[in-house]
């Protein structure tokens, strides 16, 4: 282990003293490779001071920064974060550097690695409110999913980061305020949406679990889109259908009568939800569909919906919607 510590100190010293682009790029590339191939060197790299040097490089303030070296720096930070998230979160300016790198103007691989690093940090529950308080970071992720290539790995990593942020209930209102709902709805209605629907609807289901989301879903025709995704004939996957009905359920719980009225105004909504409840694609989809039918019935004073018998089941809430959807 001492050998690894010496190697880490040597690499970080070279990183801090590099005076030209070639030397800097070579050192960062070596750090990336080491941190990828050897899990045991990640902690020594963090202890030696690699994280602040790598994060400053992402800001591109130095004239010798290049796209390739920034990509390597972002990848190295991602690798280190897997083993030592605490050092990254305690590094001043780290979140700002990641937000800067996530912008659509950044090279795709840089944005992808930065978004993946954010998602890695969000694995620690106590970090979610801290990351969610960085509006510049949320805005950058939202801008990224508006980019013209929604099937890219970069957009998928941005969606995963947004999902992690939305797991903390108090982050959802800020996400809605920053425009996440129309961005997500636009994403799922694109013709080339294959490969991202499950991820996008997973985020939608989480964001739907706050009162502020009601008007945003109304304005973006989100209720119509979600009902369409619940319907069997649209070709959506089982997980996508489950996420869509979870989103409608969360909207009905957080938005109350107004949200239920929006769902019931769509003629095919009740039949689509009942079909999912009767033949469900998964146990969780069945439970959520049954719960939504129950909420719809209670709002109009019914006890039966067609031949569907309403049975007691736990009622989801804004703060308990963590398992509404998953990647």
C-alpha cells in the first residue's frame, strides 16, 4: 500500500507543477488510468490532493486546458468518487466545477462523466439536499436533457442525476421552478425517444410528488402524455408503464382534487389504469394502478369502478415516493 501512496503523491505533484499542455494532459490521463484500473489507489489520490486540482481543471480557466484533458479529469473524479465521496463533497468549488462541465456546450464525454459523478455522489442520502441546493447544477442538467441527441449516453447520465436529486422531496419544487417538467415531457414525446423512456419517466414520477408540479404538468400537457404511456397499445415497456402510473398517482396525491379531475377528464384514463391493475406488468405496477383507481373513486364517492373491486392498500405520499420508479 505504501507503494500506491508514493505513486499517488508523485502523480499529484506532477499534476500541480505541470507547465505545459502536453505534460498536464499526460499526467491527468495517467491519473485517470490508474484510478480506473486500481481501486486501491483512489483513496491515496484523494489524500494526496488530486481532487481540488482535477476539479479546478474542469473550470477551464487555465489556458492550457484541453477537451481531452478535461474529459480525463472528469473521468478521474468519477472513479475517485466511487471510493471516496466524502473528499469530493468537502472540496470547495467541486459542485460548481461539475455544473460548469455539464453544460450542453461542453464536449459530450466531459458532460457525461461530470453528470455520472453527480449521480455517484447522490448515492449518499445526506448529500442530496446539498446537491439539490445548487440551482446552477440542476439547471445545467435540465439544459443537458434538452440537447438535440436525447438517446445519447450523456442524456441518460443527466437523467440519472436528476433522479437522484429528486429522491430528496424538498428538491422537487426547485426542480419544477427551474423547468424540469416541460423538459422531461418534451423528451418523452420525441420520435427518437427509444432507450430513454424508462429513465425519463422515472424522474417524472419523482418530480410529480410535490404540490408545485400540478400547474407545470397542466401547462406541458403532462397528464395526457402520462395516460398515453400507461395505455397498453402505445408499445411502452412494462417499467415505463409502471413509472407513468406512479407519476399519475403521485400527482393525484400531491395535487388533490384538481389533479384527479385532470386525469378523469381524459376519457381513456380509467380504462387504461384498470387494464394495468387487472393484468399488471409487475406487482408494483398493479399496486400503484389499484391505488390510483381507489383515489379516483374516492374523489367521486364511488366504491366500485366497473367490475374492479377496491381493496385497501397503502397510500403513497410526496415524501414516500422513493420507490415510485427506478432506473
